[in-house]
């Protein structure tokens, strides 16, 4: 990536969303409030092909 | 071979296998169709906590819901009243974003009740054993006994590498960062091929090499959803064996690889292995992705932008600890920077 490129000051919607990625350290998230998210689980394993 | 759950008892027995550990005092959302994730969170017990849980879930479920989305809410707790209130509250809120709740199931480990129908039954050891046997046949890893035991699996004997770190630092100082980066990339490639655990000497060298940001970034750049399992294996091992002074990087890499693999619980456990006195902005990025339910495919889609923006914002949003380097990719000068203390 060319960091010398003159980039506009405005951010796209995606960029604004990605801003949320910069946050406090993990310890700032209370363990009892954390979400354990399993993306793309193997639902066939659970339900077979008959969901 | 599919499990093909056909009863509440079987569903309760299967949940630990899809979650990776046996949930306790938890509420678990299990979708019926692809599109939505499986999510576990501690069971909320007050109205304020229930609202807070929904605040956390609303983003991911609003984003991922498709027409016809439906799921089961499973509460594992001895507190049946809180389970009923929490599952009803959640079902109402999910309805508002287009997700139907077809099952609201409660279990205390011995009995179950389906709140919508009032049907009740017992959890039987024979069903649990049958489900476990079926998952063995699928080749799936057996679940940890609890979330705590999942976290404990990331702590190993850290003394052997601790003893080798001084020599590894001396050797790295006599070498060049580019040479160490090339070695680290080659060693990672070898691990991808043979899966053999790094020796203590190689482990110490790898952990010292990771302190140079361009090297850590080169290894990070290697990650994809295709090789996330291999990355999880090498960084799990080095997180288990890494002393405090060098563990932030492998733990963050493990957190990222776990997220990329779709395993949020393991990712959180990895981030908890980042020593508290060694803030790490890579870990902070992973934590935010986890809590916001960001789908791993976003990594491939926005890989470049995410790093670039994170680099731009990091200096403003994350306080820099005195005497510690920042570790966001893309913020470094073109030339290699040696590890602190070299």
C-alpha cells in the first residue's frame, strides 16, 4: 500500500464501521458480558440436511 | 455422519460439541439455518442485564438475519425463573429484527423444559454418550469440560523457553531482522506442512522474532481462513509455552486465528493470555471484532483497509504505555525495527 497517496479526509461507511475495531484492551471487556460467537457453525452436524 | 438432533435431550447433549465446551449458567442461541452464528453469553438475571445482553447481540443478529431466520434459545442454569425471563426477552427482541424463536429450552443439567409448549423431560446420560460417540465418528474434537478448562488448556510449562530467551535474544541481536523474518516465515511454512511442534530453541527464536513488528506482521499476513487451523495450532502451542515477556504476540495471533476460524470462545481465552501489563493493540482489535460479532469474512474483504484505518486511529485511541512500542501493522517505517532491548 502506498502510504504517500493523498487520501480524502472523509471515511466511507465501511471505514466508519471499521473504526469500531480500535477499542480498549481485552481486559476492558468484563468476562461476564463477553459474547462467545461461533461463526459458520456446522449446522448439518446438528440438524442434518433438514433444517 | 450427522447427529440429526430430534429431541430436546439430544439438542442439550449436542450443544457442547458445537460450542467447544460445556456451557454453565449461560444462554446459547443456536440457529436452524446457515447465516446466523451460534452465540453464548452469561445468563442475565436482572432487567438491566437482559437489556445489556440484547444491546450486545442486536448488532450481529440484525446484520446477519435473513428472511425466515429462526433459532433455538437454550438456557443452562439452575435459575429457571431467570431463564424464562431472559429467553422471553431475547425472543421478543429477536422478533423485532426478523428472527423467530422456535424453541426456548431450559436445563439445569438433569431436567429440561421447553417454555413455549410446557413440555418437560430428563437429560439422560445415555443420550449424552450417544451424541458424543456420534461426534467422534465425525472427527470433531471433544468439547472442554467448561469454559474455564478451555482457558486452562492455554497454559503450559513456560520455564524451558524462559531459560532459552537470553540466548535467543543474543543470537537475534547478532543477526539481522530481515534474516530473522525470513527464518520465521520459513519455520511457519514448515509447520504448515508437517505440523510438528517447535523445539524449545526454535520456539524461543520464534517468540523473539515476533517482537520485531515487520516480522510479526509478515506472519499475520500469512493468515487466511484456509490455514487458520494450522495457525491456531502453532500459536496455541507458543502461547502455552511463552513466558510473560514474549506472550502478548503469540496470544494475539492465536486470538486472531481463532476469530478467523469462527471460534469466538477460544479467541477470548487466547486474549486473556496477553499479560495485563503488556497492552497490545492487535489484541484490542481482535477483542472488538469478537464483541461486535464481526464475521471473519470481513478480514478478507477489508484486510487492507482495516489495518490501514486501525493504524491511523490507534495512536489516537489507544494510550501508548511508556517505553513500549505500538504494534499496529502499517505504522512502522519501511526499515526493520529491532526488538526492544536489542
